[in-house]
C-alpha cells in the first residue's frame, strides 16, 4: 500500500520536497500572524481615541477654570469685557465635558501615540485660549490672537500687542495665566513624557529622575505633588517680594507668574524696563528666573534636606558657570567700553543675561545697543537654554555637554585609536547610542532654525530679523535682534505668513521638535 504525502503542521516533518514545503507551509502561518497583528492594532487604535477624548477634555475643563478666575479679575477692576471671559469659559467647559463623556469607555494606549496626544493637547489649549483675545479685542486679526496665545502657552514671550500700558487688566492677567499654565505643562512633559519617548537624549533623565525620586519620595504621585507645591511656592514667594519692593498688587501677581514660568510677558511696552527706577526688582526677578531654569526635581530634593543636590548636578554647575562668565565679561565691557557705572552695568547685565539664558525674554533696556560684543554674546545665549526638567526652552545645557563629550572622545581616538574609555555624564555612564541621539537632535535643531529663517526670508524680512526670529521662536526666548523684533520692538509689523511660521516654530521648539516632525512621516501612520 502506497503512503500519501501529506504536509504536516508548520514546524513538523514534511514528506514533500524542500521546494514544495517552502512554498506551501510558511504562507498560512505568516498571513495569520500579520492578520492578528493588524486586528490587534486596529482595536488598540480604536480604543486609544477614548484616552484622547478624556485627556483633552479634562485639560479644557481645567482651562475654563482659569477663564473664570480671569472673569473675576475683570469684574474686580470693573471692566465691561468680563463677559468675554465668561463666554469663553462656557464654550470651553462645554466642549471639555463633551469630550470627557465621549471618552468614558475603557482605553488602550500605545506608546507611540504619546507623540500625537502631546501635540493635540497643546494645540487644543492654544485654540480655545485664543477666545478671550478675539472677544476682548474684536479688531485683532485671528493670526495675531493665535500668535499671542502660542507665544504665551509655549512661554516664548514674543508679542504682537502694543499699548500694553492701557490694555484691560483682565487681558493682561490672561496672558500671564497662560504662561504660568504653560510652565506647568512644560515641567510635566520634560519629566514624564519626553524621557519615555527618548527624545534627543532625554532617556538619560528617565532613569535619573527615577533615581532622584526614589531617594526623595517613594511614590511618583508624591513627587508630582511636591513639584506642583514647589512651583506654586516659588510663584507666591516671587509675588510677595515684588510687592514688598515696590510693585502694586496686580503687577506683582502677573509678573511673578511670567517670571517663574520663564515666559517674559510684561504689563508694559517697556517690558521690565518699566521698573528700572527700582533696581531691587530686577535682582529679585533675575534670582527667580535662575531658579526656574534649574531642574525642579532637584529643587524638591534640596528643600527636603539634600543640601548639595543642585550643585552636584553637572547641568546646574554649567548653567551657573555660563551665567557668571557672561555677566562678568559684559559688565566689564560696559564699564570700560561704554563708560557705564559699575553697579548699574552689573544690575542690567545680570538681569538681561539671565533673562535670555533662561529663555524668559524680559528686557530692562535695549541690550542690542551695548555694542558688537554684547550683540554676539546675546545671539549665542539665544541657543543655549536652561536645564532639563525646568520651564526654560532652548537646546538645553545637557545636550551641549554631551556633544562636548563626543568631541573629547573623537580627540582621544585620534591619539589612541585602539583605546576604550567609559564616558560618564556626572556619575552616569553614557553610551554611543545616547550620544548619537543627542547629535541627531542638535542637527535637527539647527536645521529647523535654518529652514524657518529661509521661510521667513521669503516674506522680504532682512537677514537679522529672519535669522534671530527663527532662533528665538525655536528656542522659545522671545525677543530677537535688530530694529524690528529686538528688545524694544514687537512682532506686530511682520507679514501674516511670517507670524504663522513663527507660531509653528514656537510649538516645534517647545515640543522638542521631533515630537511634531515625526507626525509628518509616513512611517508613523503605518501599522
């Protein structure tokens, strides 16, 4: 009796030829596996939208509460525009509750969807936060309202508004609140989201923040609460000191919020220069801008008894060193080159250097007129930024340090090609993959500035305005250089298209560039 050759299950024994087995057996298993993966992905994607609804909804409800507070401020100052904030609050809370209701079902979150969720959260807040600007200033073009809102939420501090001295108090308060909210969002993103997404070397701080939090507080929820408490305590302390040293109550509240958020919005066209007759206020503001540019996790640890935690951090040491060197050089330059009194030169140099380095964007005067050296120094400081895990923007100190480690390694390899070194950032080992991630981020950072500057030049902007405008938008600094958008200028005169480009640049820089750019790649949307 002749046996019939029958194929066995995949992975079993075959009596067919090798060619026939290769052609027939694997295909069903592969197709089944791909089909299952596709079905699982579709289910996860369908369920993840409930999380999107819920998170964005809760954010809009929270935003409406701040609109109600602004309504109270407008009522207190007897401003007829109070109804504008009330209507904005009702529209925002209605939309928010609708989204929360739609997101009441169980959800599944795929890690890569954090990129889209983070971007949509910021865009949603920006969209609804424009409502008070549109209702209070009905003649304000939508592009200007959007620019001002994005600048506030991203704590950039660039403005298109003029006549701030006569602006309704409610609207000034709203600008300050938006920057203060943005500061909180930046800290949450820097500590919780970006390290998980491994954006531009931020993986380094995933383990670092975990190590620090385990030493300071046993639970992440406790750490988040303490960070919020420290942020609020810094804001209240700054308000109190501003008030005690000469500001009125309203100015103290609003300027404290924009100082701690490193935002830089002021209530006057002269920016912080309005208070030049009270030098103590400049020193107080500089101190809080420096504190806000440091990692808040480390500030929490310092307050809980770890005295030298801040000074042990390589970021903080580098930040302080850069600040001291720039302040010393520019103070002496002003004193000997411009004949300025030493105390006055030290006060204004310290304030403006800290303002730009922390990406706050305040200005006590037009520092671009100090001379060629000052112009170059401030241009360089535009790119630097503060520490990771703070409210500041820019390239961040740690990326510059890691790029320096890579440069040192290349020098060593030129001298000793076969040697092996263990590279460390502080006490943590740094591998080549992390250095490559930082190098890639630095490339895309400067490439984004170059591309944005090229786009701005298409609107007939001069070289200085286009280049410094792109740099200040991506770095979230605020003022640029030159007569148009310099420390004593505004962005109001720019063409409409240029304002949209700069608004996109501010969001791009605040979300660490790759978070948004990845959404424009086909690979992100494939299963």
